[in-house]
C-alpha cells in the first residue's frame, strides 16, 4: 500500500510539473510578437516626438514673423504720425526708430527703473517697529482690557 501511494504521488507530481512547465514556458512566437509590438511602439513614439519638435519649430517661426509684422506696422504708424500729425500727437507715440518699441534701448531704460520686490514693509518712521517684529501691527492693550485677561 505504501508503494502504491508513492507511485500515485509521483505520477501526480509529474503531471502537475508538465502542466506548470507548459504554462511557464512561453511560446517563442508570442515572444517574437511582443518584441515586434515593442519596436512598433518605439517607432511610433519617436515619430510623435519628431512631430512635436517640428510643431514647436514652426510655431516659433510664426511667432517671430508675427512680431516682425507688428513691429513693421508700428513703425509705419509712428512715422506717419510724425509726418502727418502735430508734434503733440507724434510725441505720444514711442520713437519711430528701429529700436523704439522693440529695441534694446527701450528695454534697458525700462529695466533700470524696475526694482525687485522687497520681502518686508519699509518703516514709515524710525520709532516704528519693523515688519518682522513680534508686535508689528498689534495694538497695546488698554487698561480696561487687562481686567478680562
């Protein structure tokens, strides 16, 4: 009886081993198919990245053309205003030179006037406590309020 049980268990183990080996051992055709799918996806992704790069390159060129056209229209209006209008009206416009509204000189003069924001509030007078003081903005308690504390 012991031998019979051992043989049945051995046969069951071999059968289970074949079933599991069949499931674990994948089909080479399936592996090839998955590799092909992966290569297709990589090609698609690469093509998508190229299309995105092309899109933004064209967008940058179009924005540059739009800026140039805007500058040309402005130059035309400013020079026409200087020629055709009174000095007061012409002076309201920025200079009609090439560097008027868009050039480096206009940006550099504006940049000189700009100051970075402060991370504190400046004092109004020397006796005032600073904005980082613990008591800044707090009122001193009145004598009548001390009774409730």
